[in-house]
């Protein structure tokens, strides 16, 4: 793998990743034969290794090394063996930089396939669509990817594809969590003023609209700015309206601030079902004991009963391998980003000619592939150029030894994923 993940010069993070990058390059080059230039498949890999969205890419070194080892002997496609080279770059969580790096990967590095995270916007896909380079992205609701590009779910695009859940999927997961709680049907909603937050929190087309359609009263006083630290207005409004269920999209520091202010103001909801803030173990640990019982969607966990098409690892084996290699707890993006590479490799193999961008794009368009997060189905999703992914409901619990874990509590949206524990209300 060619390492171009840029972090501050001289930093420990950069040194560690450069070591990883060297190992990846060695793994990639260690194929049992020499390759001509046109026998090398270049895969661009563009993610948020630094900046505010860095937690989404925390597992990049492990994921790329894992994939490079699996591909060390190359890919046999149409009777010809190709070496696979990953060219990874850090967009630093900056949309302009992301777009510029995508253009660089296309025009300078000559990538055959682009993979990336679209959390901060569709810049990768926009560059690939303009230049006719096949591309798969993930890590944001498909609506927040498609509609900013003026896409039509009935028509799609020429070269770019995306997989993730949709806003309706998450709303259905949350409704599944709340359906049997016998609480007042009043929801306090607070969404950050970002691309995903605006898409998910739209009162007419987003999650609140679906909650209202299900019979809930919505208390929402408007979007809050990213980085906000004062949520007293929202909390007071929720108290005034008798809110027992809080939902929304928060970054971990914002949610931590909301929880502390709620305690100070005497606001004690029975349920807190929050997107993004409860995704990463580090952010949840900062909440301490108050994290027990907080709920969220689960995109992937070691409990998923699926296996990687690339490495043969089960979800549990992949998570355990990450923990062994990094001494860190598993996080949900591990499975999703691993599946991104699985989808890319499957499309390259199915194309018959990985150096032909039209054939690769057509292969993605018709792709049905079982992965470590479950089946990806671009052909049968009903949304052009998009595959949905499974998502279920869960909550964080603290066991008798004080360890935090997220467990599946509701699987009405994906019955093939087993429930691990009965849902509990937040402690009084």
C-alpha cells in the first residue's frame, strides 16, 4: 500500500502509520511474480484519518493491512493476475481537501477504483462521476450522498455508488426500540447543523417526520451548531413538554455536554436514543456510568452472524483480530470499511477487466455480495447506485466488572441478527 495519510509532521501518529504503511507495501509487493505497470490495480482509499471525523477512520491501518495480506498474491481476473495497490490519503475531515485529493488520485495517481468515506460530503463521488472513475463510498445516509449531487433514486449515476443505511431505516430502528415502552409519546429531538444532521433531522422529510407519522409529538426548537456547549434551551423545552424520550444527532463532546447540563437542570429522561455520539467506545467512556442504558443504532458488531468474503473471518474474528493488533476496543466502522474493500474487490473480479472503468462500474451496478456486515445488493435495492445495509437497535451496558459494551436489544429490522439482551430504561 502506498501511504499518503498526512498527519502533523513528526507526530507519533504519523510515525506509527508510516510503519504500518511500510508493512502494507511489503505485503502487497510480496506476490510470487513480477508485474508490469498495466498489471497493477490501483485503488484509491480516501478517509478522515485526522480532524473531527477521525474516529470513523481509526481502524484504517488495520483494515488496509488485513486486506493487503489477503491480496498479497494478487487477483486473478479473466485469466490474468494483477497486483493490488492501495493509495490511501487523509482528507483531514475537510470537504475541499477531500475533493482536491480525489482529483489528485484520479489525475495524478491514475486509480482504477476509488473507495472512501462520504461522512463530510459527496466530494469523492462528484470528482469520480465527472472523470468516469468507478467509485464506492459509505459512512453517511444514502440520502445525504445522493441528493446533494442532485441525484434521482430512479435514475442514479454513471460511475459512482454508495452503500449505507437510509434515514428511514434508522427511524424504523428507533421506533422498534420505543414501541413497547409504555411511555408518553413525546419525543425531544436535537440535531446538529451538518449535512447528515440536516438530512436526518428535517421536520418534513427526515426522522422526526416518520416519528410524527407513527403518532409521536415532536419537540424540536431547531438545529444546533457543531461544537455547541450550551443546550439549556433544548433541555428546558423538553422539560416543559414532559419529554421522556430524547433523540438526535450529536458528536460525542456535544452529547457529553447535553448529559451534564440535563443533570444540572434536573432533566432525567427514561430513554436516550442518539446517533453518532454513541457509536465509538471512547466517546461513550467519557460519559462514565451515565452511559449505561443509552441506546443507538448498530451498523455492525461482533454479534453479526456474517463472514468476510475477502479473508474468511467471522465478525467476531475480525473484531478480535483488531483488538489483538491494536489493543483497542472494536468499533462499528471496522466492519463497514472492511465491507467497502470486500465490495470493491468483488466488483473488480466480476468486471472481467479491472482496467476498464465502464466494466467495473457495470459490475458494481449489478453486484450482490455477502460481506462481514451482511449482503450488499446494488442491483435489488430499488435505489439506483445504492445498496442498503442491515441495522438494528442496541444499548450500552456496564457489566459487573465495570466494562462497557454495546449489545443488540431489537432486531425487528433485521431478524437474522440475534438479540443479545432485553432493553432497559435509563436508571432513575
